[in-house]
């Protein structure tokens, strides 16, 4: 079924401006339309993909697409969207760029499908024999200076000035449209929204010079959700040429898109149907966005079509190696792919002869390569399990690094990490949990019955000696527990900071666990006793004669205490098992920094 071209652009968010009656023309006949491509580089970038996809949808809607490569306009320079005049290229460079871009365009369009087969044209072919005098006589006289000055691409540059070369660009592009309308039957020119002024100059030239009718359609300029320019990564422009942007980096560019951007990109840059896209988005939301289902579908489709299925599979495997790979996986990577995977990672040069002779791991990391500022810090991190060599954790501080450690007979991958213990997560979880519990429950009763604790305990201490003394005792011991908790916990934290996770840092673990033990012990102690005396004073009549209500209070006390006892000691031995069982060095190690030596 032939698609409605305009409707297809609308639901994909690819339609910005359209000249009246254009849609009616497209719906009643096969239309030949074209888009021009800037030949200032020997590769098209992902920014050009918008126009390539426009031509592709145009062809799939049953129309005939023409890609114009600007051999002539490239010598002039388009001022649209530019703040300054750009450097003009020589003819040899332009021809090289045109040849390279032609090959890339042939990857997307069908050049052998009958009446609507795609074509590629070069406007240098009709401008090379066109003299300046002929141009100003046959073209220039039809477009007034006032008309040209009214264009945004000109007005935005007048303050800083622009050359006559750039000023005349819209006439050159306008004549392209006229020439193709007259000789190729082209009725529609398409382009980015910044090209609207140049495009309608062409329709105006056709109307004034030949009393003909022509039409215009533009697509929006793509920007990322954060407002930055689309088509650039941290390392620069993203190109379709694999020698300028590797398939791995190309794949990563799409994979790292935000959810909001990915929803936009998957409509513009893929051929998925509306129903397929909605299904992918639903799956993305249902599975949890962090799994990046949407981005993976986007990256797979575009990487496969721009490069190949093999390049896509290699990029996926390389991405997995970065986090879960082994030395054997690293060895399988080509040198270029290896460097792509670790692009941006600090690199150090070390003499290969020194490595082949054997060099101490500590010397390598602290002297030959500045991974650590000192041998002491390198040795300490290795002993703590925080160093990996070629994805394998270094166990021996006396390890000799030799030629057998080289990847591709050239590289050594070093990873330096930090150790995070399980009780960090325990601390944050219980801190927030008991923070709210404490303030909304314990403080409420504390402030409300503070007088009962103090004056009631003192009163019974002097007059009844029995339960009152017990009350006073529990109150005092409970607050003593708070002080013990305070010193144990913060003493442990200071010890951990000083010890850096080992040595004195063991006291951090001890202080942390014991401190929280006292905290919960006396928390539930005071809570249980408090509840007991709450029932005793207010329900039992006081005076040590509470009878059954006093025992109810004692029951509450032991219930809370035993509940805490079993819970906390289960956690205590679990942590101790993790500490003593080797998990400290294996499971809780997260490598943060990579280095290539």
C-alpha cells in the first residue's frame, strides 16, 4: 500500500512548513522532488539523515527522489544558519567529497525501481558553462534586491557583513530549482526549515521567469531535549563514514540518547511503523526505562542500515566486554575496536622492552604510569583488592607484569576501583527508615511523657523505691546507651576514613555494627520499658500496685527486645560472614577508573 507522504511526515514529527496545495499535488500524481546536500565534507553526518529519511519516505510514497550534491553551490557557501563566512573549497576537494557522499546516498535510496527510481545530480554540471554575465542577465533580473534582503539568512548577517558571494547564494540555489523544474520535471524542493527562504526563491524564480508552478516543503531542525545541537557527541561530529566515526561509536551515540530524545529519534530515523514504535515504547516503560529497550531498538535499526548487521553485533559485544568481559574477550577485539571501547580513558606510554623484561606491578602503576601517586597507595589498593589487570583482579602485590600481559601485543588495561561495603547500604536504608520512625513515634512520646520519665522516676525512687527505682534505672541506662552509640559510631567512621577501608578501617566496621547494636538495643529497651510503665501508670493506678498491667508492660519490653535481638544478630553475623568470607574483596568491589598502559 502506497503511503500518504505528508501524513507520514506529520505523525513522525518531520513536517515544519509546507506550501499551499502541495499535499493535493502529491496525492494526485507521481511527483519528482529533490533535496540538496552540502559537499563541504567527504562524509554525510547524522544531521543529514533527516533529509535522507525524507527522500526515503518520499520514494516509499511512490514519488521520485533526486539527491542534488552541490558541486557549484559548495564553491559559494550557504549563509543559512551561519554566523560567519566559511572557507571555500577547491575543485579537487569538492570532487572528492561529492564522490564519497554519492556512495553513502546509494546505501539508502533505490536507484532501480522503475518510474520512481532515485537519481543523484550535481549542479556543477549546469553551472560550469554558465558565464557570470549570462547569469545576472537571465537569472538576476528576475529577483529584486529588496526580495533578497528580506530573507532571514541575509538579515541575520547584515550587522556583521556578508560578501556578495554568499549574498548571491539564494540565486544560485533558486536557479537549481528552475533548471530541474525545466529539464527534469521537478515540482517540489524539500529541505531543513533553515532553507525555506532559499527554496521559495526558487519557486518565485520559476513563477517570474517561466510562469510555472512549483512547491516547497521543509522539515524541522533537530535539537536534543536539553537544547543542544543534534549530531554531535563529546568527541565531535557523528559521521556516517566508518573511518570518521567507527560503528561502535555510532552505535553508542544512539544507545546513549535520553528517553525523550529516543522517542523523537525512533520516529525520524527508522522505518518502524507507528504501531511498532508504540509497542516498543510500551515495552520500554513496562520493563523499566533503565533497560533502555527503546534506545536499543533505535541503535540496532540505524547501525544496521548505515553500516551492517555484523558491525552492529560487534558493537553490542564490545559494549558487553566493557563491563563483563574477560582477558580472552579483550584479546579478540581488533586494535581499533579496543581503542574505541576505551575511548577517553587515560593512556600512558611505557617502553615495551621494560615490560618484556618484567616490571613490578607496583612500579608499573606508580612510576612507569601515573595510575597512583605513590607506591604506598598502589600497594595498599592492591592489598585491598582494588586493582585489576586486563579485567582480572590482582591478588599478589609482588606480581611481575611481562609480555604475556600485553593485549594485541601492545596494550595493558588497568582498572582502579573503590571498595563499598554492604553496611553502607544498610546504613542508608535504616537511617532513613528509623529517622522517620524515630521522629514521628519516639519523639512524640518522649516530649509528651518526658515529665513522667524524669519526675515519675525520681518520685518513685524516693517514696516507693521499688518500681520507681527500676524506672529511674532504665531511664538512665537508656540515655547512656545513646552516648555509647554516638561514640562507637562516629569513632568507627573516623577510623574508617583514616584507615581507608583497611587496617584501622576494620574499626569502622566494628564501631558501626556495635554502635548500631547499642542504638537498637537501648531504643527497644527504653521503648519496651516506657510502654510497660505507660500501662502501669495510666491503666494500673500507680503506686507499685499495677498488678497485671505491670506484667503487660514487662511483656511489651521483652517482646520488643527479643524481636530486635534476633533481627540484629542475624544481620551482625551476616555482615561478619561477608567480611571474613572474602566478599569484601570480590563482591563489593566496583571498578571506577580505567587506564591503558
